């Protein structure tokens, strides 16, 4: 595969299976989440070395807040660590951004210390010109689409037809290009509430491997789906 002749690719990952990974090893679920965060750092490094222009990952959904409080607290600490990997991101020329329910809008549940970490990471990597890593936190595609439709309608009178371009312009990150391939780990054959607008026409790569075991070979398999079309 001659990646130099290919256009940069947008991969979107549903990082599933941290709990299963831990259970198979007789470990607490929190250990699985820790392993998953560490592997995400490795996936970022691999994708930055491939012809990947955008990597979007489903970090924490709007539905995840109902998990046990101790588990949620641990996941939040891992996200703080993820957004704190600035030196590593800069070393790989990776720019970070975030999608999710806006902090200042009703319904947002992102704690202040995570908000601070997100904003700082965005500022500290804004100068990078390589791959864009987008972390979906407190994110749900239905909430995103509902907000986009409401904002599109509010900007016009009731008789005005709303266009695809207008909906796109009101997405959380309108600059994100369409997704080329969706990755779902841990043997789950579903998309969940993730980027339903942006994945139109995307290939889907399902793998039995849990997220902590998702490696460079799996990334290349997903990329091959895109290059094969």
C-alpha cells in the first residue's frame, strides 16, 4: 500500500472492551480502563505515523454517567491524564480537539477540572500541523443532531428548507471531514450513539480484540478497508 499517494484518512474508534479485558485477567474494571487509556496513546502514535489525518475516539458518552460512581471517577481521572499528554502530542505533531455537549449549555455534565484540561490541551497543541485527534467526551450523536437541527431552524423562518450544509455547520466540530472507516472493538457489531451524521458512507471494521489489545496490525487492517474501495 503506497500511503504517500493516498489522501489523509479519518478513522473513528468506538473503544470497547476495557471491562472484558480486565475480567479475563481477574482484574478490576478500573484496570481495564487504565490499560485502554495507555493503549490509546499507542494508537495515536501509530496513526500519526500512518496516512491518518484525523483520529476521532469515543471517550465518554452521554449515557456513561449512569455507571458506578467509582468507575466514573476513575475514567475522569484517565481523561485528565489523556488531555495532559501534551508533550507527547507535540512530539508527534498532533493537534487535539474535543466534541461533546458545550460546557455553557443546558445538559452539559463535564466537570470543571476536565473542562480545564480539555481547553489547556487544545491551546497547547494548536500550533501542530499533523494529525488531528478529536476526543468525544460527554458526547452523544442524537444530542448533537438535535442541537444542530434546532440551531438551523432558529436561524431561519419556519418555511425555510434546512439544508445538509446548514446541519453540518452546526455540528460540534464542523471542520471534521466525513469519516472513512469506523472501528468497533471487542466483538460488538453495532455503532452505538456515535457520529451518526459524519459516518455516512464509511466502511466499518469490527474486531474481536478488546480496545487494550487493539494494535498496529488492526489499524492497518482498518486502513486496508478504505484503500480497497
